[in-house]
C-alpha cells in the first residue's frame, strides 16, 4: 500500500528495491533491516516492478477517464487552528494531492481498495469516517486560504490494485458533506 501510494503520487516514503527473490537468505534480511533502519521501505525488486506497473496503469486510467493529471502538490501538510467552545484546537492533516490556485482549490484523496463499486465505496466511507476527513480538509484549506472558502472541491479516487485496476472518482454530495461537517465540528 505504501509503495503504491508513493508511486502514484510521486512523493512519500522512500522505497528501496532490493535485488533478492525473497527474504529467506541472511544477506537479504540484513539488507532489508539496514534499509528499514534508514527510514526507507525495503521491497523485493520483483514486487517493486509489479507495483510500478500497477501505479502506471492507475495514473493512466485517472488521466484518460477522469482528466486527472497529478501535477499539483502531493503529500501537502496542513496546520490550522479551529475555535471550539473551550478554546483553540490545533489541527493538522496531510492532503494526498491538491491543486491550490489563485481562485480555487481542488483536493484529491487516494484510497486503495479491493472493490471500487459504488456500494463498496459507501460502506468504506461510513466505516472509515471519510465524511469527516473531507470536511476537515476542506475546512483546513478554507482557514489557511480564506479567500478560497466556498471554492474548494474535494474528491476521492478509489483505486483497485488488482487487474483490471478499476477505479471510481467520487465527489461527496451535499448530504455526505453535511454529515462530515457535523462530525468534524463535534470532534473539534
């Protein structure tokens, strides 16, 4: 998952592809442990090649079907303060990919999944709190850039990691956004 995320977004944890068939030999394990101690993600070269091919297909599918070019900013850190009844709450988040322009912002959150169908997405969104995440990230951008309030688009890109690499780009509707805002403000 980490490797695919990094390969699709072009930013994230360092990946080190190691020239071993598996981790059974002492040399492979030592190299793996050394790379991990440096903070990189060790992977077998064969797994890296497969993940790179998967990422390339997903990037191409997003571009060709949805017109999404990942040419904005990836792994964009956001720090902002929310005012709560008992004081200020320091918040932080990391937007997978964003395009911040002079007059608008567009946020894309990548979700790796087994099933990118509408029903599966709806179940995942509820189970993992995606409504609150979308509200928090839209809120972050609107506080950091108040001139963009009301002009922030948020979308999820659900991508399957197995052939045929189906994907579904979803923009939350008004009900989803309202639920997310209620949950976000409740959490704050």
